[in-house]
């Protein structure tokens, strides 16, 4: 090997005259790099032991696009391994490919993620979002639906994991090569092109990352340099009781500095090299805990905080989201006693809401849990939670889509449509960062699987329901400059009538005309006519949204709804009141005009 200035970094590092390589293998007796550049000769390019568990070398003439692997020895063991830092692979059981992140043309991309009170997230699975039953979707097939996102009014797309996984079909929560982008989806350039085009169209992109376990299938990290204890995973993994997770015996060793660096470098890669606008960490409860209920892996909790605080410092515009689902305040916030996420998925919202829409008898449709769900927050901050009625977890693994939950026999019928959309409407008008899951906006039924693509015929058949979602998302984002309260932290659930099943809440940012918003729902299959609710201000309240409008479905239109004039008769602890007509399972949204 020729002498070049020693490069920092890990994995393959292209430069003008060749490629440098660095790999962590503290128990190896020797390490060499082999590939297309040396006819796969294990003896041609030995790496130098740097004395700290790392091995380094520079291969003159090696170029981007060439395949390679490391050859390691440990005593009598001879191991051929894919680079843990490989940024591209041929497939999950193939070779690494030398890749240059600097070669991609970002065309001046300088997109900034929307502020958290402005975000409306759309979660999707690349492989099933837009494809045929006999093919796997990819980043380009998702891009073909950009106009759908824009019409809908979402401003962030959250991709289920895109790290290289075993096979071509998967949810993605079985990462085999963490630094490589799934080859079936389009690889690293495919993802970069996807993010660049999303940015051009005003869409942030959030990447779902998996650090609570690796693999377990096609996992070259397993016993990487030949060492292990208790027949467990070796240097990248715990080798004791802490290794076991619900997904395999492969929890990373968060206490090892080199593993912490591996995870930190991976998180930074998505934000720096791919221009991602945020990260959603999968099931963080199993990073901080073996069983998700006790904090018995403190170094995991510390790692999350260290990485997230670095992201906050370097990239204050990015968003960091945890899926913890245990309601711990210390997952959010930036203090050193916290995990430093900006927001977390809120189990205290989704589970009461699903029970609310699922209840068969209206008498069993309790409003108190919904009121508590709307009011719930973390440390008093409105936008430290992500709220939804559907996610990939809530519509699979024994669970199902909201419309199927309501009526599995007639999933796009009146009852299923009415109650499922009411749940979504509550999420879009409550404090928090709202999220929908792919196909929810056009009443996708059944349950989620990576083998069954979305039925886009439903999008054509239910354009009115799609428009309903779009209209409310636009109100949520204050596109008409008269529903600013839906972007604000202010909340007062001032009316909660368990007998009539009517509830109303007030939203505001700073108060005032075109800011104060009142939301009213009817949770029964009967019309609630001439129904009086309190109002926080006198004057004219303009009707901005009626979920029962005939424009959304020919089966809607049970009750006419109009603007309200506030009257001096105060109720519900409010100084004024007004009368509304509420159709079955419907929502009305009003804006104060003064």
C-alpha cells in the first residue's frame, strides 16, 4: 500500500488516488481487505493494527463502485466479513460496495424542516406503498405519488426503516447492514434522490432507525472478529443477560465506546449525508431496558441522550422522535437527565381513541378517556408528543385498520367510515404532532403486511374522504390564516356530556380573531340538533369544517350546520354560548371572527 495522509472515519473512504479502509476488530490476529481491486486476494492488501482495536490501510487504485470484503483471522478462524460501515451492498448476503457520498448532486438542497407545531406526518412503507402484488415498491414508486401528498396537505413523510435487511420484503425492523440503504428500494442514490425531490415539493423526510437490536438474519456483525462469550454475538453485542430482545438475541452493547460510536455515526449519517430532516427511533424502551418496564440498561438511556444532544446542537432544525410507548416524561426534553428527544409517540392518546371508535354501543363510548387523551402532554409541552389512530404497529400484529376495527364486514361502509374518520379528526385537532398511516386517508381496510400493497382503487372510490382529510389538514396548518389556534398550545376541553356524547374544546395560540378555534364532536349515531355549547368570546364564529358535508360522501348530510352567533347566555364556564347542529359521528370546527 502506498503512503497517504491517514484519513479519519470508518469503512471505505474514497480519495483522489484510491480508497482508505478502517475497521474495528480488536480480537483479530490479522485483517486484510479484498475485492475487485486486487482480484479478491486475501494477501494483497493487509491492514495495519492501529493498536486500539482498529485496523487501517490505503489501497492505491481502488475506486468507487468496486465490491469488497474484509478477511479476518483469529487463531485458526478465518472470516470473510462485510464492512460494518458499508454504505452500499450488493444484497444482504453479498459484498460491500465502495460508495462516495460526496458524488451525489443535491442541486443546492437547503430545505428546512417545518416547526413542530406545523408538522403533519405521513408514515409509509416503501415496499408496499405503491406497487403491484408481485413486485416490491421502491423510492421511485413512492415519488410517483408526490402529488397525492401535496393534495392531502401533509408536510413530512416518515419512512419505515430503509437499512439493508434480509431478503427484499420486510417491514425493515431487521437491519442487517445499518449503513447501507436497502438495495431493493433503490440503494443510497435512490434514497438521496427521493429526499431531494421531496424537499423540492415542500416535504420533510423522517427516517425510522433501529438501534434496540440488529438483525437477527443475514447479520455479518455477529461474532464479527471471532470473539464471543456464552455463544452470543461478540464485540457489537451484549454477551450476557442483556442481549435478549423480543426480536432476537442481538441487543447492541451500548456500554462499549466503539458500539456507541457506531450508532452515533449511523444517526449522523442519515442527517448529514442523506439530508434527512429527522429520526424516529424504534421502540426505545428496549434500548433503556431489557423488558421495557425497568431502566436496567442505563448506558442505553445515556447513549440516546448523548446522540440526541449532539444532533440538537449541530442541527437545531431537525426533529428527534421516540417510540417508547410507556409515557415517561424523561424521554423528551434536552436536559442531561433526559433522553433529549423532541417528541414521542403517545400511547396515552392512541389506545383510548381506538377503544372509543371501536365501541359497538354508543352507550359504551365513554368521553372521559378521550378528554384525558386530548389533554395529555409531557412536561406541560403540547408538541412533545406524536398523536395518531393508526401506525404500522396499531394496524398489524393482531391489530387491524380502524375501519376494520369498527366493522370488519363492511369496512368502507357508513359506520366504519364515520367512526374511523372521527378518530382521525380528533387527532388532527388535538395538541400534538398529528400522524396518519399510509392509506388511512382513503379507508384502507384489513391489516398491514409488507406483502400486500395499498389498494389505490380506494383512493379513486373515496376521493371525498381524501378531501375531508385534506381540508382538515389544511386547517391544522392554518393555510387560510384563520385557524391559528390549531397550531397553538392552548387547550380547554370545556364541554364533555356523557349522556349526549357531545364534547367541545377550545384551541388557541395567543387568542384573538382568526386564532381562537372551537371544535365540537358528536359521538353517537343520532343527530344532536339545536345543541347549546359555551363559547369563549362573543360575536361571529365561522364554520370552517363539517365532517358530515355531502361533499365528502353521498351518505353524509344528516344535519345542516351553519356559522354561530355568540349569545350572552354563558354556560360551560364560558361567558357566551351558541347553538350547533351535530350530525352523527361528526365534527364541526369554528373560527372566531370577532
